[in-house]
C-alpha cells in the first residue's frame, strides 16, 4: 500500500514538473513574441518618423530654397538688363545664371529623392520606371524587368520597397561602378520579390557589414525588412557583379499592417 502511494506521489510530481516546465516554455515564447512585436512596432514608428522628416525637408527645399533661387534668377535678369550689354559683364551674368540653373535642378532632384511624388500619384511601377530612367545615362544602362501590373500593396509597403530599390541602385552606381543594372520585380499570391543585379566590381559583404559607416545602408535595408518579416540575400563577392534579392511575405497580415 505504501509503495503504491509513493508511486502515485512520484507520478504526480513528474506530471506537475512537466506541466510547470511546459507552462514556463509557453510563457517564455509569449514574452519573446511580445518583445519581437514591440521591436517591430518601434522600428515601424522610426521609419514613419524618417519619412515625415523627409517630407518636411522636401517642402522646405521646394517652397523655401527653390523659391528663393527663382527670385534670385529673376533679380539677376533685371540687373543684367539695367547694366547693359558689355561682353565681359554679359559672360559673367551668363555664368552666374548657369550656376543658378544647376543649383535649382539639384534642389528639385534632392526634393524628388526625399519624397517620391511619382509613387504617390502614379503608383509603384511608375516610380520604379522613373528611378531607372533617371539613373540611365551614356555610361550606365538601368533596365526594369517587371510585370505590367502587380498585386495591390499597401502604400507603406510600396514606399518600403521603393526605398530599398533606391538604396541598392545608388550602391551599385556609387560603389560597384556598374555599367548595367537590372531591377527585377516579381509578385506572387503569397510574397513579393525585388532583385537588383549589376555587373560592377562587387564587394566583401562581411567587411562592409563590420564597417559601421559603409554598411549603414545595408543594415538599414535589413531593419526595414524585419518589420514585415522579410529578408534579403546578398550574392556578392569582390571582383564580380552582385545579385541582391529581397523577399517579403504577403500571407501574414500582422507585420505588414504595422507599416500602415
């Protein structure tokens, strides 16, 4: 009888310990999930704040500095008419006017980079097309490979993808010294994929990521993607072209909703 009671107590203790351990594991998992959710919410809030600041700076550039430059150019034209037609003075006015025109062009370009108005007005594909066209020149060809239409995405998700494409394109131009760049976009029912391929000189991924200054843009891409449970794959090496692939799942609405 005593042995049976002892066995029952042992079984009860084992069951209780197993139940307690299982409960602890569930609590730890729930706590980690809450921590991850909180981290994603903080990252999403950070990126929203960055976009708001970009919008404010773009407005100041356009409405403030842009307007002042236009007024300065008008005043310069009036002064030129009053001074007269001396050749040397006229050449100086022409040079100053060219400098003003170049500065105004740069201000408009910076303003467009800060706030992609094409994305807001005409959609994601039109914004990617403009990005490729603006980067293309006599030394660089940027090709966009994408379907004629893509699934309806939230505006914040489109902006995130645009910012990532913008960062990868700038990296390929400035650092990889590429001559041909391809931006690929594929949209499926459960995920969207964005790839940027180039024929540049490549780079050492580990060395770049260890450098806090040089790897800032790539880490920023990883941080953006972490908000929506996305990930990025870097197929890169020194001395050859790079292939960078971004994947974002569309099946889980909660992370994507954080960007709304």
